């Protein structure tokens, strides 16, 4: 077997793939996320103040901006929509969301999918009502509204874990997350199931087993370069847990938000998320989006790297000081390559072909410039902008 793999990769000229995880975990039961989910979530821009009108406008803008056509399908309301339970325990939205079913219908009417947020604890992180003790009832309520995506955030469930052994904590989280998975399954409605436990309990090891399609593997992202790089780099080593149907989630995009509003940083953010096969959930104010932000979010060649059907999560294959080299093998046998400059001034850099498993002269295409570079070898110099990236597709069929 080993010999066969080696000669196959040598033929492809991609010997580095030998160390890529060859057998991703078995896919989860539902077929809701064969590629990383793409959409928009209210939290990063609107926080808990989000209203039904904000969500309606986001749906309008997703379509008008071309983002929906580019693949962003899920419109997800994060924390802040919940009101209280009635005498029968049924959870109702608060006054900012007068008619959730009508809102879901509106989103569906635009050809989009509708997502919502809850917690396995009594309270969400924003202090709103959680699903603890009402899992089956809430799953039915959500299905009745037409929910297609649930973000299920640990939040106050953490207080139940206090004083417990690590093994017990993990078992309790697994049971809580499995409970909602089973409740969603029982509704018969296909729902993308997104866990949010910030990496607690090594969630990547068991997320797929409890029915999740994606799981947050880091603390919350903030709109800044350092936070974005921290979350990207924390994915290193988690490659084997991602694959079609089940994804590591380094958190939502900050592209277009204040603090992440320099196009070079935005391109680095987008390139790394694409290389990592990360869910692409935009979190900006779509109505106020600049042309630059829009083109970063919708570049079809970069999105194709993220959405590649092979579903391999890329990784950092080389680093020297401030320069990092990331790579991700694609279904067509080519390699997506990100050359990242973490300095605050431009840098000339070359590719370490050995680390990439490449040799000689290789066809390459620049995915941000959308330009064929022809054959390049290890001496080819790239001018990488401050906090910027060069994103390439390399290999036999990389050029157009
Ligand atoms: C946590 C999550 C965030 C967001 C907030 C909402 O911090 O990690 O993504 O959902 O809760 O309160």
C-alpha cells in the first residue's frame, strides 16, 4: 500500500502529500455540508443588538452584492433573538423578532437558507434563554420556523463542568451536543449542526461522532490581524479531523470589519481560511461593504480552493522568521500554496519547493491577480505586501 501511494504521488510530483492525512474521519450522518458551509452571521458586526430588519437587509444584500451567487447561502442569526418560554415551555423570540417564521420565509424566498443560535446551557453567552432541558421542544420550534443551520454554543453549560474530571467534562459535553443532534434528527429536517465550544474537550476528536458538521476549534476571533493569525495557526495539527461533511472552524470572517479593513490583511484572512477548508461565514455589514471587501469575499478562484471537493485541510509546511508557507492538496492533483508575510513592510520571498514536495519548473497561477505565471521554479521571487499574501495554484493543470 505504502509503496503504491509513494509512486502515485511521485507521478503527481507531490511527494509532500505522503504526510497528509490520507483517511479523514467518517462523514457524519447528514449530508448537509459536503464542502465547508458559506454564509453570513449577525454576531461580528451587530452583536446582541441584531434585529429582524438587520437580518432581512443582510439577505437582500447577499443577493444584490453577488455573494449569494458566489456561494454564500446561510443567513444566520447569532445570539440576541431569544425572548422567554411560555407556560408550555415553548421558546419565543424577543420583541426585535416579531415573527420568526415570516423572517425565515423571507430568507428562503431569496433562495437562501436560514440559521439560528442556541446553547446547551440554561443561558447563552449573551445571557439569553438557552435550550437546557428543552432540547426536543426547541428543535421542533426551530424546524417549524424552517431553520436550516444551528450554531450551538457551550456558554453557561460550562458552569456544570466545574470540579469534574477532564474525562467527565468531555463526556458531559458530548452528551449535551449529541442530545441536540438527536433532537434535530427527530424533526426530519436537514440542519447543518455547528458546535461552538472554543476547542474545549478537544472537540475535533469527537465532533463528527456527536453529529456535528463543524465545530469551533478556537477562542473568538476579533477584527484584527493578530487575532486572525492566532486562530489560523491554532488549526495546525487538526488536519486529520476535517473532511467532507465535518470541518474545523477557526471562527467567522472579520473581512470588512473595522480593524481588518486593509485589503492585504483581508486577502491573507481569506487565503488562510480557504487553505484551511474553513467555513466561510462573513460577519460584516453587507450594506456598507467596500468594493475591495466585496471582491475579496467573492473571488471565485479563491472560493474554489476553500470549496474543493477533496476537502483536505491545508497546513503550514514551512516557516522562516516572518515568512510562512501554507499548502493544501486539491482534488485535481494541483496544490494551493499561500506565501504569507507577517511583517508590517513588504518582503521579497521565494518558495521552498522541497517543503511543497515540488521540483524543477512547475506551472503556477496567481489566484488573487487571476493571472497565469507560466512555469516557475525555486528561484522565482515574489514581492509579498505587508501583512499580505501571494496565493497560488501549482501543478500540471493549474494554469488556464
Ligand atoms: C460566544 C461565541 C461567539 C458568539 C457569542 C454570542 O462568544 O463564541 O461566536 O456566538 O458567544 O454571545
